[in-house]
C-alpha cells in the first residue's frame, strides 16, 4: 500500500493556515471574554465598581495570554473594527485564508476610511489581493485604496498633516543624536534619492566608509555648507503616477509613488515643478494585459526609454515581499530571451538575488497561504466614478518625474 506523502510546500501552507486559524481563535476568545465581562459588570449597581472592573478586563486578558494591556486593547480594537466593517475578511481570518498581520493592515485601512460604502468596497475587493500577496505589498495596496476611494477626505487629511511639518533633534548617549523631519512624502523621497545616488558615486580607493556612513556625511555636509563637498552634484528622480484627469486639473486626486509606499495630493507635485527642471514620461498601459510600451525589440537588453519605464512602473523588485528599489534591480525576462520578447509585458524588475534564484530554477512564487502569486506588474486600485471606457483606462497615463537638483 502506497502512502501519499504531501509535498513540503503543501505541509508549510497547511501549517500557515492552521496558525492563522489559531490566531483567529485567540482574537475570538478575547472578544467573548470581554463581552461576557461587560454584561456581568453592567448589572452591578455601583458606578465606581463598574468603572474599575471595566478597566481590569484588558489586564486580566493580558495576564492569561502573556500580553501587555496595550497589546490586548489594540487587538480588541482590530477585531471590533473588522467584525463590524468587513465581515467577509473576518470569515476569511477564521478559516485561515489570511493571518493576523494582514487583518491588522485591513483594520488600519478601515480606520482611515470614513464612509460605510467605502468599508463595503474594501471588504469586497481586498481578499483577492491579501491572499496572493505579502503583508508589505498589502499595506501599500491599502494605502492606494484609501486615497482612491475617498480622494476628498484624503486631500483634506494631507493638507492638515502638511501644516504640521517640522524638524527636531533628540540627543542620545555616546555623543549621538537623532535628527528627524516630518515632511511631505515627495520631498522626503527626493532628498533620500539624491543622498543615496551621491553616496554610491565612487570617490576613490582611499574612501573606506560604508554606504550609510557616506550618506550621513553627505547629509551633514549639505545642511551645514549648502553644497556637496565630497561628491559631484547629482539629481534625485522621483517617479509618481498621476491620472490623466487629475493631471489636467479636471478633478482632484493624488500622485502615487512608483513603489506604492506613499502618495501626496497631485497639486503638491504640480505646484513645485519647474519647466526647466522636470521631464515627463507618458506611459500608456493596456487595462487588460498591463503591457507597457508595447514595442518589441530584437535585442536582449531593453533600450534606455523602455528600461526607465519598466523601473518606474514596478517601483520595487517584483519578488513577493521584496522592497529593493527597482532602480537597483536587474531587468529580467519573465519568459527567457530569445523565446520571450524584450518588451514591457515580458520584463520586470528583479533584484540581483531573486534574479539569480529565478535563473537557477529555485525561486517559487508561492505565499504561505498556498496561493501562487500572479507574475504581473503592480496592481492599481481603480478610482470610483461613472462607467469606465477603454479610452479612459488607457488615459491613466502619466509617470511624472520630479527632478530635485542642488
């Protein structure tokens, strides 16, 4: 009699689902205990005793489960929010389709959305993405979702947050300090792009500093001297995507970073650009296939314009959960050349490590849920509006590159 031995990947996937179910069970146990205690306490005639006993619920749960009071309070808030506003996601959590980390990201998105119809839209659409992508990718997707389904409220929050920008110093031990700045995301991204590019410029064999050390030294030099004293002047190109109707000013909207990590009101980008200092790439993508620049090239290596377009499109390495910036990645043929064409639909950004793993045939595009990741460019969240046409979808065009000079 033959014994059916499951593949190791299947065993791991089952273990992940069992763990997710266990996490859901612990959340439900906390909810059940809290609700039972609240019902008991509410029957007490003494207001003072009711207040004291309510405050002890989280403490008691924490003692039983080895958690702090703050951890218990946070988990109860996450559970309440998802149960009330995203019941389909809660059922998926209970069945092990998504884990607690993904549930927390979904809860964060629900907390930022203010309209019931927006909660319903997230509940209806997020599971397909959450079950096939990593937690980091889900976090970026939810950020985009929030800004697209409630653009008016997102613009209002962004303007209030920009009014609170600041710089501060926190002095620590051993003669060191933190210098932190709360800035609009596109400005912070431009600063880091310029710093990183300058720090990576070779300065000779005598320079023994690490990359972080050189980055820190350049930062101090620029702020104290107003110039680059130990590296050539460089620029930092920040790629953002802007919808066509937003770009033309027909509607308000956001500019999204190519890696999906941040977005800012498009007006912030447009009010800062300089005609002599900015260049634009109009990149039209097929709404069905996601193909970018549908031109085939006979050679193996993508021309500069196609290479830049693909890196702007992908933002980061396309391996699940990898956040290496696309500008430091290889451009890999998903179907190897020469069988596969050198074009936007067949090429994507892979960091050197994942490119090597793919080349050796050991990279598996499988997540712990057991679902296979779709090998496609970064998904976009459609904005709500009247019936979409092919022309409107194709007009979702603009890769705006804000070039920040010294």
